[in-house]
C-alpha cells in the first residue's frame, strides 16, 4: 500500500525500490538502457510499465519482477482467493524426492490419472486457474508414488505433463521461486520418460523463466540448441519444432533482436504449412495457424512497432480468434489493449481488456499487464467509466 492507503502501482514500487537502492532516476535509467524521461513517466503513471521494462528494471534493482508487479495478487473474495490456498498443497507435493507419499487409499490408476491430466490441460486452456490449482497437487502426489514405488517410463511421462502444468500456473500467479523448482523437477521427469522430445519442451518452458530475468541471449541459445535436436521423424516433430521457433521469436523480440525474431517466426510458419496447418497440442502448446497469427502481433508489439501490431491484429478474422482457447484469446486481447494504450486510443484499450475478462476472467484479473492497463486507464481519465470501475473492483485495485 502507498502512504495514502491506496494500492501501490508498478511505477510507485519501482520508485520506492530505486530509492532503497540509493539510485537516482538517471542512475537507474543508465542501468536499464531506457531514458530518464521514460523511467520518470512510468514512476508517475504517465506511461504503462511494459513487461520488457519491468524485467530490465527488476534485474537492475536485484529483485524478482513479481515484487515490482506486486504479485501474488490476492482475491477480493474467498472464491477468488482460493487459487492461492492450493499453493501450499503444491509445495507439499513437490517435497517428495526419491520416495513417494503415503495414502490412506490406493492411488488412481495410470489411465485415470492420464484422463485427469487431460482435464487439467482443458482447464489451463480455459484459463480456469482456481480449478486447475485445486486438482494439480493430488495428481502430482499420486504420480510421484508411481514413479518411485512402481517405476516405468509412463508414470514419469505423465508426471512431466503435470509438472509443466504446475510450473506454468505458478509462474502466471507470480510464484517464480516455486515455478523454477517445479521446472527443475520437470527436467528430471523428462529425462526418465524415454521420450527424447520432452527435454526439448522443458527448454521451451524454461526459456520463459529466463526471459523473465532479462537473460535473452542465454534463452535464445538454449532454444537454438533444442531446435537442432528435434527428431523430425517423430510424430510430434512439427509441434515441437514449430513451438520452439515461435518461443525463440518472442524471446528475440523481447530482446529487441528484430531480424532474429521475424526469422524464427517465418520458420515457425513454414513448419505449420508443411504440417498441413492442423491444431497440434500433444505438448499443450496449442500450435495452430490462429496461434501463429496472434504471435505475429505480439512480436511486433514486443519490438515496439505498434502500428504493425495493430495491422496484424486487424487481419485476424473474428472466427479464427473466437475458435481459439480462452487462454490464448485473452492473452491476445491483453496485448492489444497494451497497443491501444500506447497509441492513446483509450476507448478501444478498455474494450480489449474487458473482452479479455469476458473470455478468461480469472486469467485477466491475475495478469500483470491487464492490471497495468486498467490502472493506467483510470489514472488517465477525469471520470472513471462504470465498466472500468467494475473491472478495477474485481481486480481489487
């Protein structure tokens, strides 16, 4: 909270942390390669703190980006806050190493657990964080029992899928320490799965954590190494190869490597064309032409080319966007809300963030960029419109 009792903004947290580090605005600006004017505008709320800016600033200040975002965000009601109640259960589930837990009743069969993982993946695509968080700890504990007490490649493979879901969820909620721990366990489960592509998908997901600490160069090298290791005769090769290129494109864009970003994006597009443009989702990447289209807009946004991002967005047919998973649709709407804010089109920015909330309410309310856009829109207006006021109340800001 700020001194007047209102929630702190990202800019205010940056200013407070900067002062605790004994840095002037000029001193911090020099460390993050942004102008002092840009930093001052973020601190005072006149500019939205972009993910790239927060990541660079967090690295320069020696803090986790989640600290500057104010994560984890608590819910306004018991139902909204329930997602955080499951975090302690996930930490407990991750405590079992080299030995499985004890159960009062036999665990579910592997077939039943495989079906439960499919249901959990559907919850992730629907961005139903609370329901997903409630289910993951039990699945992890039961599969941990199988891998240590029974053995075999299949339990390890199923555990890897569950680890990836848990790592993704905890990262989204701002528990980066726990997400990193789970990712390390995922690397172990992938190595025991006897599937040569699962370790490559660990690189795909680990690169997000590296991007979150501004380690763009190492993340791109990791992805490039993985791209070279794809076994192109395996049935999942198109999804693995294409998703690695797509992730490398986003990381390159965040690191402002324009040529590399568009080169990886074109290669990801070519992989999709060669595969016949189906929806590929064995590894939970939702790799398909629509996903490629929204990534094109996201890459332009990360590179700072707002007009190109807007043009690419306008070329995406509504039927394509509406046919995508709620998680993907909401993420795109939030990205485009960022574009519209930067272009000064506040009306359309509000429409986009409200559209994100309609298709994925839990994800939007917990998303740092959505919250940053909503707060900026409120600060920029003399009178806050009721739809925006309602959104801020649901976000508890």
